[in-house]
């Protein structure tokens, strides 16, 4: 590892190779406590962080479980400003995830699966820069390889191995330059994400206006919906699944490998424009329309159906599925004590507001525009994130020299 780092140091005056132990004096850890199913109230409740609070590139303080009583008495380590919180135990792809903490959180505690990295007071360096190093693609791969454990769903990183890991260290001035550049990118991304959040709220508000819970000109879904159950018979080998966040997806994109059986001849066909849902997951939103492929196959457990477009606008129905009205009624017809399922016969009994086709199309066009705007903003955020990550990796490796930032004019 040290030889590979040395190769990148040619013509980098002042750069060095150092172990993490030069910058981290201690690893504070939390304890295992029993928390509630809901997060702590931000004003006066205490919470214990979940590993998901640091798993996805930035700190999310809402990812916690409220604690009180005996659990609060056991909790010992709060989240502090200018520290790095790292996941010491998680799945193989997420173990070692970390993030910088910009402010104190006196009501949030570490769990036993999280570390808080304490800076070495004898070393002059940027803690924010170190957080970028630890979250970079190259170092994350190294951390994942350091993880141990026989379980494929949960791996652990020994503290000693993290401390011994070598990293490429630029001079302090360059550390600060890199940090400021990435902060600018993060600020831009956060502004776009804030705008997306506002647009999502506006879209949800409009959904609730168009699909109120009270009864009006309601019709049963059975009036315009028909189940389709056509066996594959080797017409397609594109195995799909339905998620509550991305609609129809290829399972290998979710699980890194094909999870279907080798013989898919008895799977169900689904064609473009048709809908499908998993009866055991529709209550959490796993229902979608096939838009990205002409044809695919689904496990026999799925329910596939089509709409009579002479009676209902398909986009109008798709938006209704995102509404609180739909969510409430789908949950109401779910059956089962352990795993809730929704049979198609029960799904068809749901009543929904259906105006005339002309009105449906106007509503659908308006809501489509709102969703299109959100989709564009999400694409911009994704592009910014990709560009920031590429730039960050180049700067941290010393392959690109950080540009001089313009200083604010003084009056």
C-alpha cells in the first residue's frame, strides 16, 4: 500500500505518507441502548444515532431512536463539533462509512456501532480534510477490506487496523484549500436538495387537493381495472422487480447479482404501460407502471393488471397511487397478522375520485409538470455529486492542484 502511495508523490513538494494514528488520538465509542421506533424530538428529547446517520456521505441527525429512562442513563458519548463519526460495524458495502460533524449535538448519543474520532491536539491539520480522505472512494475500499467477521450482512473494523492505515497527506495550506473547495460544492448540492424538498412538498400538497380523503364522485377500481396473468413461456428473459423507491428495476441493480431462478418460463409477463405489485409490499408503496422496457417478467407472486384507458387516464391513476388517499385505502384492505398482503380482489374494491376524462388529463398534465421539474432537479443534484466526487478524488490524490479561491472583497 505504501509503495502505491509513493508512486503518486512525484513532484508533490511537502506531501507525505502518514498513518491515521498521526491525526487521531482516540476513538470514542457508544453503548448499546434500546430506543423507540421514532426519532427524538429536536427540542427536548434525547436520541441514540443509527448507523444510517453516517452511511450516505453526510451527517443526518434525524436518523436516531428516541431514548429515555434506563437507556438514557446508560448512554455516555454525545456527538461533538469538529469530529468524525464512523460506522465500525455494518454491511460490507457500508462498514467504515463516516462523516464530518459541523456542530455540537448535546442530545444525540453514539450507539455501540459508531466511533467518534478525536483529533490529535499535537498535530496541525484539517479535520474536515481528514473526513474527505476517509470518505473517498479509494479509502472506503481499503476500509471495507479491513473489515472482519463471518456474517455476510454485518462486518466489523478493528480500531488498530484503521489507525495503521496510511494516507497521502498534503501540506496544511493545501488541506484547507481542498476543504474549502469541497464545502462550496456541498453547499451548492444542499441548496438543490433543499429545493427538491420544497418541490416534493408542493407536489404532495397538490395530490391531497386532487385526491381528498372525503367521498365525492368515487368509483371502484374494478370499474376500470383488469388483472393480467400471462405466463412467460420463454418470450422474455428480462427479470424485473418492483420497489417502493424506484418502481420497476432489474434485481441485479439492487442486489449485485441475479436473484431469479434459472427457469423463468412460468414467470408472469408484464408489458409497457401495465401495472404490477407485490401483494406483500404494496402497503409500503411497491406498485408501479412499466415505462422503461417494452416487456419483462416478474415472479409468479406478483399481480399484474391493466387499465381501461377509455375510462381512466393512466397518468392520473399513477399520481393517485402516490397520494395519501391511496396509501390509506391500500393499508386498510391489507390482510394478515405478521406479513400484510393485499389480494387483487380487495385492491379492486378501493374507491377513488374519478372526474371526466378531460378533467383527468388536465390534472395529470399539471402533476406531470411538477414531477418533471423534480426529476430535472434530482438529475442536476446527481451530476453535481458525481462531479464533486471526481474532483475530490483528484485533489486528494494530488493529481490536480487546487485552484486559488477568490477572496471576498473587504469594505
